């Protein structure tokens, strides 16, 4: 068959573009190849629990412990958790209540407009094997009550990493929070934070105890850079870390597109740099796909799972120390990784990210961040490559032909490599609707989060230090180099 010259040229051009864009050279050692390397905490991927719902998740949702312990099995340590959210600024401490938390709601799908909590709340948090960030109330402007709660947290919780003083203060004016009754702006909030950080830190006699910031509105108006510029050394000594919240939103397709995620994370570059300059970690203290509990058509899908994976990794690559994915009202939470009865697709993506990062010391990204295709590499403590994660964020919604793209890795030193595939029927797949994703052939059981199915690795031959992997649109592959 004759191929007309014009089409041949076009074909060659497409082939050449694909090959050059999707050949990634795996650095032989950390620090080489002109890439940027992020040092890793033991467990960069964490979970945030809405304040009032935390006791339910820990006492009355079977999957919670298993979902967290699946990650401990991979990483060797329990994932970090944060307890907080809008209801932390509706909560008052009551030292004499024997309940974890006391509130009434009209419907189980509601969040309470006011609540109290007792010392048992902190004792429950202290049963957890990982670190805990606890969010306390500033909005109510009831300093002595918050100091009482902070003292109880410090004395009851051996796993307490930090205390937040207020959640998303930029919304307090419209929420009618007493502390924002006069002028309320980034500057007045910063002065308030600095004052409270000093008073609470002093009252509990702990430095490095406050997770500051905690805004959702974008930097530089609200954020660490703006806050740090207002802090003297007395305030700084009480600060453990700076946190920002983030809910990128959008359609499934825009959410899961790699270049969109990279642009979204770049909005925090200056804030991260400002925190690192004063020697403090920067975290996403509360984040997920779409604000307000998630969007029904977006947040529970496999596309959102792939976003979760890529986003956690890109944030970590950008030197965010930890990323806490938020979990709201049990039974009314589109973006939750698990619920009482069923699994959420995003857990699969987060688990793939945890599997890449597990027991690793450094992370780099080999891609430009400008296309649909990503390649991340982790390194062990000796600086040797450990694993590679490849991501094809081309959108496949279940109809028509599903394209496949070759990803070539060079610089490999073994004869063959094994890999685990993260896949599902389409970007719209949801486990609660029968569209179970799989990771290495395995799935997570509804209601328990136990692993089901047989673990499956694919083996690919390496020739001349190169191996090529086919990734379908809307798929990821975790390649094991050791
Ligand atoms: C646990 O959850 C179920 C289902 O929502 C509810 O009926 C029950 O009261 C809860 N139990 C406790 C101890 O919270
Ligand atoms: C605190 O808890 C005690 C014991 O349940 C209760 O009697 C008291 O009314 C509570 N105080 C507030 C302010 O809720
Ligand atoms: C530092 O800032 C805190 C909080 O605004 C304030 O209470 C303290 O007086 C300041 N210290 C100095 C030495 O300026
Ligand atoms: C505060 O903590 C320091 C050690 O961190 C200790 O030396 C000091 O006695 C404590 N002060 C009070 C008032 O407990
Ligand atoms: C992250 O921090 C390391 C130093 O610890 C630095 O070498 C690297 O360039 C930073 N990454 C980014 C994306 O800025
Ligand atoms: C989870 O439950 C849904 C709805 O009943 C079902 O379709 C799906 O197959 C279940 N997933 C697993 C892994 O059993």
C-alpha cells in the first residue's frame, strides 16, 4: 500500500513527537540529571477528618482503621491525620462531659451548627498510632476555653504534632464568627493568629506546637508568605508548620489532567518557599477535589482517583511535607476515600501514591508538567532509584476507542522490571456503582477496606537499559526498580 507523502510526513511527525515526549531517563542517583529532588517525610499522604465527625470515623466506621493500616503496611508508619474543619470553630470544650462530642442535628447528613467535646475526644485521638494535628476554635473568640482544650490535648495526646487555631478565617465575617465582628482582613487575622499563637503556646508551655495559616483563599492574599511577614521571633518559635487548604474543582476531565494539576500546585510555590526559608514545613492541611463535601459527578470517580494520586505526588514534589485529604459527614461525602458501607474510588489513587512513596527518601518528577503525561521517581536513603510511577491523563469516559500511549524508560540497570497497574473501565467508574478499579489486580472491599483479589505484577523486559510500557488513556503504572 502506498501512503501519500503528506500523510506519511504527518505520521512520522506524530510518532516522533510521541517518542521524544515520552522517553524518560531515570537518574542513576538522587541529585543528578538536572532534576529537582524533594526530601520525603515517612508518610506524606494523610487524612483529614471533619472535627465533629472524627469520633464516628474512629468508633463507628469499620473501614477507617483498615484503610489507614493498609498504608501502614506499605510505608511502615501510620499515615498522619488532622482533625478539624468548619466545625472546629463551632466547638466548645467541656471538661466535665464524658462524651466524645455532644451535638444535635435535624438529619444525619447535616453538620452541627454548635457542639461541645470533652477530654475523651483527645483520648480517642491518642489511641491512633500516627501523628495528629488537632484543630481548635478561634472564631468564637473564647480564648480561655481554647486554652483549656489545648492543655487537655497536650496532656492527653502523646501523638500530638500540632494545634491549629481556627479554620479558614477568611470566611468568618460572613459566617458571623464573633472574632471577625469588627474589621476583618488578612492583616487583622494575622495579628489575631500571632496573638493567639503566643498566648496558647505560652499557656501549654510548648514551642513548635502551632500549625498556622489554614486559609482556603489563595496566596498571596491569604497564606504563609503574608503571615510570616507579620511574625516576630516570639511568634515564630511557637509555629510548627504552615498549612493551606485547597479544592481545585472543575470537571472530571480538567481535574485529572496532569498539566492542570501542575498549574494548580504552582500557585503555592511562593508560599512553600516562604515557609521553608524560616525552616518550617508547609502542608495542605485540608484538601480534596471539590469544596463542600465534593461534587457528585466528579469526586467519587476513578478520574478523581487519578487526580488524587497525581496531586499528592506533585504537591510532595513541590516540597509540601504532607497532604491531608478531607473526610466530612459520614454518609454525606462525595470525595471520601471510604464510608460506612462502600469504598470511594479516590482511595485507589491515594494508595498508588503511598505505594510509590513508601519507605522512600526522595521524590523527583521527570516530566515537563506541560502535557497529559507524568513520570515520578522515588529514591531510597542511599539515593538509588526505587520505583517509577507513570501516568497517562488522556481522558477516557467509556465510549469510543481507548487510546494507548507508549512510555519508555531509559537508564535501567536490570534485565526486567515488574509493575502494578492502576486501572478501571473509565474515568467515570465508581466502586459503589459496580465500577471497581484495580491496583495490581486487587481491590478494596466495601465496608471493611480489606484487600481482595490476587496481587498481580506485570513483567517487562529491559533491553539496552530501556523498557517500554503501554498505558491506556486514564491509567497509571507503578514500576518497581528494586
Ligand atoms: C453508628 O452509626 C449508625 C448508622 O448511622 C447509627 O445508627 C448509630 O447510632 C451509630 N452509633 C454510634 C455509637 O455512634
Ligand atoms: C458540660 O457537661 C456537663 C456533663 O455532661 C453538663 O452537665 C454541662 O451542662 C455541660 N456544659 C455545657 C456548657 O455544655
Ligand atoms: C511579638 O508578637 C507577639 C504577638 O503579636 C506580641 O505579643 C509580642 O509582644 C511581640 N514581641 C516582641 C518582642 O515584639
Ligand atoms: C516549660 O517547659 C520547660 C521545658 O520545655 C521546663 O523547663 C519549664 O519548667 C516549663 N515551665 C513550666 C511553667 O511548666
Ligand atoms: C525542594 O527542596 C529541595 C531542597 O531540600 C530543593 O533542592 C528542590 O529544588 C526543591 N524543589 C522545588 C520544586 O522547588
Ligand atoms: C461495592 O458495592 C457495589 C454496590 O453494591 C458493588 O457494585 C461493588 O462490586 C462492590 N465492590 C466490591 C469490591 O465488592
